[in-house]
């Protein structure tokens, strides 16, 4: 059985851990509000961009000059999975949930005889995926040095993806990230961005005649690459808010658990100390009676 000194050290260590988790919870809470506002502000633009492109794409459907980003390569053999995760841990199942979804998609595609490649954005996703798919990871981007996410970061990722598409390295690209709902709810999401999937709502909207200047194909050739950057930027912002929400919830649970451990450890310590005092008293009394 542990000595009283060991118990005191253990209680002090648990209290120190509780202070750390409480501090991390407060930091995450302070950063969450700003990250949540940024994610919510990006949603209307990203949704409207998708709707506009969907309307133009439905008008340009079947056109021989339609961009490959809309029509695809005509094949469905090579898939690039763009997996966006966090740079740090201590956030519950935030990172592992995204990785699990990407891993399941990859295994399903491989069972169908497809070739799968990974583009990892974020250290945690890369570390988990390389255990099974190290040879299939074609690129890894680390954003730990980025203090505040900006559209330029998304543009850099989009340019790398587009360069690989233009080089004929893949046929389909799917973006994986976590959509922020609340502090306790972050939803892993998969979104195909190449070729563009036109939403049914956009395609079946009001039948209004539009005249485009320049032609639809030329407009799409400019909008589609930008749309990829917009969708990646939205994913990064959603991930950022989801990370702080998950970390806040995780650190709150850790703080509560530490408090419960301190209570139990203190109770055991007091009982052990009381038993030791009682034992010493019995020994003193027995010794006095013997004299």
C-alpha cells in the first residue's frame, strides 16, 4: 500500500493537472467565439458561390467546351482524398473522427479496385493516416506556423490540388473536414470538389433565362478554381471552430475527472492516516499497560 507521502505527492500532482486542464479550457473558450464567428461568416459566401456555379453549370451542361473541373476526366479510377485535421491533440475525438471517415472511404474505394491518394492538411491526420497509407500520401501540409488562418492558406492548398489535377494525377477529389455545430457537436463531413457536384436545389431552381457575358464556359473556367479555394477555406475555418469546441469540451471533462480523482484520493489518504494514528495509539496504550 502506498505511503502517506506518496499519496500526498499523487494528490498534489492531480491538482496541478487540474489547473492545467482548467486553464486550457478557458483558453479554448476564449478562442472559440472568434473561430465560430469566422466559420459562420464564411458559410453564406461558400453556399452562394456553390449556388451561382450550379446555375451556370446547369446552363453549360453538355457543352463541349465545359471545363474539366466540372465534367471530370471521364474516368473514376484515381481518387485524391484531401483530409483536413488539426495540428494539436487534447481535443477528444475531433481528429480521429475525420480520419476514420477518410480511412473508411479509402478502404471502400480500394475494395472496388480504385487507386487512392492522400493530401493531408494538419499534423494529427497525417500521423494517423501514415500508419496504414504511408506510401499513398502524396503531400502533407503543416499549418502550425500559421497564427491566423487566411484565404491565402486555402489558395495555396487549392493551387497544389489543381496542379496535380492538371497533371493528370487523379480523377476525383474529395474534401474531408469537421463541420462545427456546437461545443459538443462537430460533424465529420465529406465533400466532393473535383469534379463539381451540382446541388439538386441549384439545378432545379426557378427556370429563368439568363444571358452570360462572357460565355458560360469562360465564366466557369474562372469561377471553378476559385470555388475550390473557397470550399477549402470554409473547411479550414469549420475545422478551427470544431477544434476549439472539442478541446473546450474535452478539457472540461478532464477537469471534472481530476476533481473526482482528488476527492477519492483525499478520502483514501484521510482513512489511511486515521488508521495509522489509531494503530500508533493502540501501540502506545499496549506499551503503557505492559509497563
